[in-house]
């Protein structure tokens, strides 16, 4: 397996990654964050009206009582976080899910609580399901200060949607409405490699998104998670690679900038991205936090989450302690995803020299034409992005599928080893 080869090289260790139980959930001792630059806040809303068969994310069917109890617990978690982190500057607040719009009546209260406990300085962003989108909802979001919207369109093509197991929700009209109400960033999520999808249909999806007013598309290769309920399987790796090639071509034709391996945007627009940053705090069931050398994962169970908070305990289920080198490699992974490796940013983050630390890896990648050196550091070439795309899909199935698969079955696992 590729991860078995790459892991020891990039981490300078044969040990697997190991998530262990969080043992400090009773502790309200302040945690001094070493690196507070660009600290993001993510809030997970784990409810959906119906469950899409392809979806791997942590969610349950919406229930009014459960949602109310969850909101009350979330307000407490926000306050508890303040005792740990202090009133830090937050450069963005993202609501993801699940379907955050189902809690529209609570969002104002939640945002107020965030503002009481953190200095919210940047963007306010939310993920929407097309069926949520109405003029009334969008106006409320705008009044609350949201400037970034991401819509899970998946495809504008009805047959493709049906092949994913989703019904059409008047997708085009919904994007037009978002444009009319006016938001700075409009991200459209598209899945490619859907059973029977053709390259022509994919290209039409991309063009339609921008014709209707998208400022960015996030293009996800369809991944068949082991616990998903997909009736039909994704197209092959080879077909997905051809589709990616066409995606790159069509995005060039319409003048888009490639902002990461999976995203293409109109030039000079703010990027929608909740996880590709050095540090983030995640709140809610299944949310992850990353700061300094710790990656934490909250319990996936909504009931257990609420119970823990009501006992005045943090809801963290698992923690992964990065070694010095694995933290650097994690940084490298996400920066390759963002298509550039900035030597100054690396130096600031790790007080080290990227070229020295990864002399061999960077040298080989350059020789293979995967990276190009420039005055800032390195940029990922189109060839490099194909390789990364393949690696990312393998990591998703090997690491994320395994971790989430266990965490959704067991709210408090003892440990998870990733090889
Ligand atoms: C957290 S989901 C939320 C989407 C939103 N709740 C909705 O349903 O429209 C973010 C995005 O991940 C992508 N995604 C979900 N399941 C996927 C899968 N199995 N393979 C690839 N991408 C997937 C979809 O594009 C989706 O919009
Ligand atoms: S894709 Fe969106 S609406 Fe569907 S189950 Fe996942 S989070 Fe819920």
C-alpha cells in the first residue's frame, strides 16, 4: 500500500499514526497556542432532512428536540473553549455539516456567542444544501453577516444526480438566487466520476456553475466510502484522471485560477476553504481541531456530545500527537494541496529550513517534474497535481474512511492506528 511506503519516509519513523483517547476533557487549564496566525473556527451542524447515500460526513436525521439540545450544548462548548484558548483572533467562522441551514433560527445566537468568546475578524461562511435555498433564507444569512456560501450542487445534470442517489432541487435557480441576493464568494461543489457521467456532462456542469454566478468550484472525485450506501460505484481511477485533465483544460479556457488541487476560482475572489489552514478549532460532534502538534477529534455521537458538555467536560474523543517531523509533513501535504510550498511560511511555522528538512523528497519531486522551484519556494505542476490527486484519494480511503468508520460506530474509541 502506498501509505505504508510514504508514511515512514515522510515521518522519519516506522510507527503508525495513532489516535488515542483524549485524557484532558476535565481540564480547563489554558492551552497556549504557539501558532495563532490565521486561526479558523469551524462549527459542525450534524443534522440533515434526509441522508444522501454517497455522503461520508457525520450527520443524523433532523429532530427538533435533539437540535435544540444540541444548540444549547454548542453554546456551552463555545464558552468552554474560551477558557482553554482565551479570546483569540479568529480569521473565519465556517458552518458546515450536515445541513447548517436547518438551524437558521439559532444561528444569530450561536454567532453572538462566538463573538462574545472570540475576536471574529474575517469571513462568515456556510454550506447549503440546494433544497434549503429560498429568498427568505438567503436574506436572513445576509443580514447575519454571511459573505461566503458553498452549495452542494454535485451536478446540474438530473441523470447524474439520480445516479448519485439524489433528486434534483431546481439547482440552477438556486444559484441564480444566491447571486441576486449578493454574496462575495459563491462556491459550487461538484462531484466527478459519477457512474455513467461523461466528460461532456462534467464540462457543462463547470460552465453552468460560472454562467449562473459561481465565483469558485470545488471539484471532488467521487469516493465510495466503505460505510456509504452507494448503489452504483464511481468511475475508474483512469476515467477520473481523464476527467481531471478536462477540468483543468476547461477551467483555463474560461479564465479560472487553480486555487488548490480540487478548487478553481475566478481571479481575485476570496477562497472558500475551511480546513486548509495551519490552525483551526472545530466545535460540535465529529469536528476536528488542529493546533500546534495536536489533532483532536470530537465524539461523533450527538447524544454523547451533549451529555459530555452538560457534565462540563470537553467532548474530545481522540487525539493524535504529531511528532515534530510528522507535523511538518502534514503541513507539506496541505500546502501541496494548495499548489505551493512557501519557504518563508515554513520557516515561520517550524523555525526550520524546508529545503534542508526535505532535501531528498523535494529533489526527487523536482526531477520528476512534480514541483517547480521559484523565488518563494516551490509550486506544484499540473503533473504534480495528478499525482497528488491519486495520493489524496488513497489517503482518504486509508485514513479518513477508517477513522470516521470507527468513530461513527463507537463514540469513545480506545485507539485507532493508521498505517
Ligand atoms: C460536507 S458536504 C456538504 C454538502 C451539503 N450538506 C449538501 O448536501 O449539499 C461537502 C461536499 O463534499 C462532497 N462529497 C460528499 N460526499 C462525497 C463523496 N462520497 N465523494 C466525493 N465528494 C463527496 C460534496 O460535493 C459535498 O457537497
Ligand atoms: S450530502 Fe449533505 S444533505 Fe446529504 S447527507 Fe451529506 S451532509 Fe446531509
